């Protein structure tokens, strides 16, 4: 049901992972359901404005009670800087240094998720300037060195020069980039090339919402008919074939099943190339 990618840090990342944003009080039930259906990766954030991280932890606990093992789960969360937090609900002391904020946020995440290590910890976005981004990165590196985090990455980084600079300065290289997949950034084509060349896992969101024109394209319509799959299944399968790994945030049990089924069929390079042209991406 799942396929995995071995990251530069040696972490087994499921190619489809379940996203937990905006699930509010349904978070625990949906996480439990996603794990029961076969998802083995969870994406969340220490950002109460959009993610109920304690309820993610509760959903995972329920899955453990049914037999899931921690070592079979890929657990990813994010450090969100003050600018991305609700000012009335910041999950760490904003008067502390940036480095201390990150360590405190990490501690809160471990408590919320009831784990003593994370498979992946990512910066929700680069900081406001390079110096702060480097401080933040070096703090994440320390957590890898203590063994509490297996790999580190970055999200919402749309500047290829910045990712390249971070890669050059990093003692521990970014293993993952999580970005919005949409037309306005030319679908990160330059960044994705850099990721492919440097073994960085490219993970995307907004995949369906921002790409209705691709879902409704002739290239996909033809494959929907010949393969007997939905437009979302064809698109997700094609993206995975091209090293683009969507995060799935569905609230529907049927969509969870359909999405996990995408590895039961294949698409040729030529078929994927036609879909790519309808982006174009
Ligand atoms: N790093 C960041 O800044 C950032 C930002 C946004 C999101 N994320 C992460 O990415 C995850 C996904 O967010 P997203 O914005 O891409 O959208 P999403 O939350 O996955 O929403 C997908 C939308 O498409 C619909 N849908 C229809 N068919 C579907 C199918 N077969 N599979 C899945 N959805 C289907 C869903 O409706 P149904 O519910 O009815 O299926 C839903 O309305 C989030 O939960 C979060 O973990 C990260």
C-alpha cells in the first residue's frame, strides 16, 4: 500500500503522508482513521492556530493501542516562528532567544506527540533574514546530534538561492523541502531540480486545490477512463512517479483509501509527460 524513499539521513519516508492541518476537534479521529487505513507518515506543526498537535498525539496513541509500532511511523512536525503564530496562543516563550524558542517548541511537540524522538523536524519557513535562518538551522542540527531528531528540513522556501546557500552552510544537510505546489512559483521547477540533484525529498501541499486545471485536463481525463481511477488518483500517481510527494489532508475515508491505492497501478513516462504539460510544471 505504501512506497518509501530513503532520505539522505537514512530515514524511511512514506511517499504519501497524512497532513493534519485544519482538522480542529476531529484531528484525533482523523489521524486514527488515516493510520487504520494504512498511512504510515504524519505531518503536523507546533502551531495551534492551524494544527491541534495534542490531538494528533491522541490519534496516534489510539493506533498504538491497536498494534501500530512507533518504529513503523514517520512523524514530522515543524517549528513555527512568532510571525506564523496566533499572538494569543504561542506555544513557547517569545521572550527567549530564537534558539531557546526552537528547543522549547520541540519539547512541547514531544509532549504533544508522546514521543521521545521525531523522524523529521522542519522549519515552517525560513526566518526573516539569513543570520536568523542559520541560527535556527544550527539549533536543529544540535537536535540531530543528540539523536532526538532523525532528519531536518525546511518548508515555504521558494528561493532557489536560499536553499542552495543553506545547503552549502549546513553541517547537516536539509533532507526535505515542503512547499506549496502551484503556478505562481513555476511549480518550484528550479528548486525541484536542486532537490533531485542533492537527494532532498520534495513534499508538496495545495496539490489539488491549486491545480484544478490539471485535474480537468484532457491528459488526465483520458487516463481516468483507461485506468478506471479518479482524477486525483491519476495526478497523485503521476507526481509520485516524478519525485513530487503530495501530503494528503483529506477528511474522507473513501479518499484515504483511493489515495493509498495509487501504488497499485503505474503510469508511463510518456503519460506523465502529457500531464506535466497541462500544468505546465
Ligand atoms: N508547510 C505549510 O505551510 C503547509 C501549508 C498547508 C498545508 N500543509 C500540510 O499539507 C497538508 C495538506 O494540505 P493541502 O492544503 O494540500 O490540502 P488538503 O487539506 O489535503 O485538502 C485537500 C482538499 O481536496 C479535497 N479532495 C478531493 N479529493 C481528494 C482526494 N482524493 N484526496 C485528498 N483530498 C481530496 C479534500 O476534500 P475531502 O476532505 O472531502 O477529501 C480537501 O478539500 C496539511 O494538512 C498540512 O499537513 C503545510
